[in-house]
C-alpha cells in the first residue's frame, strides 16, 4: 500500500528531532488514575518505565520539566487530593519542577502552562510524554502547535486504552495509540519512537 505525503512535508515543516537539552519536557497526566481501576491502561507500566528513563535523562541534561495533572474533582478517578490522582512515584515531580493542573484534554486550555513556558523562556521545542495518547497527549500536541511551538511526542512513553469504534467493534489500545501518533505526525508535531532517539 502506498502511503500519502504528510501535511508536514507538503507545507515544508522541519522533521528533525530536537535535542533534549534544548527542549522543555512536558509530562502529561502520569497519574495513578491510569494504573488501577476503571481507567487502567494495558500499557501503563511499560510507558511509565520509558517515561522514567526519559525524565532521568532530561534532568541530567538540565532540561526544564513541567508536570501536568488532570483534576476531575473529589471522588473521581482524577481526584488530585487523593492517592488515585497523584503522579505515579516513578515520575513524580521534584522540587523546582512546575506542576500545572488542568481540566481539559488540551493542557494549554484554561491553565497556566503557557505562562510557565514564557517565564522559563522556553524555546519552540517541547517534548511530550504521557497518558492518554489519543486524548490529552494528542490535544496538547495540537494546542502547542497552534501556539507556535514545535512538539515532539515520545511514543514509548505514552499509552492509551481499547475503545469501541463507531460500528461498535473493539479498537485495540495499540491501534488507537498508533492512530493518535499518526495524526500528530501528519501535521501537529514529530514522533520519536523512543526517548533514546532524541539527541542529547
């Protein structure tokens, strides 16, 4: 099967992966929400291990790190006041790393994320990882693109869940994950298969 030319190539956008040291790392919704209960993701553990490696490498490179958490309110799987809504220990924020609270899939919508980036004098390159690939990762990449940033998503450090398609048939998590990454890579940003693919 012949594949189509990406919109990025059609309009002449750069496709070179950014150096991690020259980027800002945005860790999206790595909450306990996605490791247990109704929102548990089949690939959460694998993605968390990859995200922890990415985070360690970013910290060693002096890369600014911003953590995003979704607050769904008390008693929900996204309750940031309870253990279920806390950032998973492997990728928990350290002192000095900003934590931005959001209520929508796009991490820029009605949050302080843009202000935090501006205060940090962040350049155009943003490296994104998190949960879920087809939801908050995809829409944050779109939001970043719309604001003039150059997002790169690290595929191995993201995960999503199986859902029913329009005809009611099951869409496996890996299919949905790949579809979301393909959407991002068509126009909104770059996709790195692994964190190790990003130059130091």
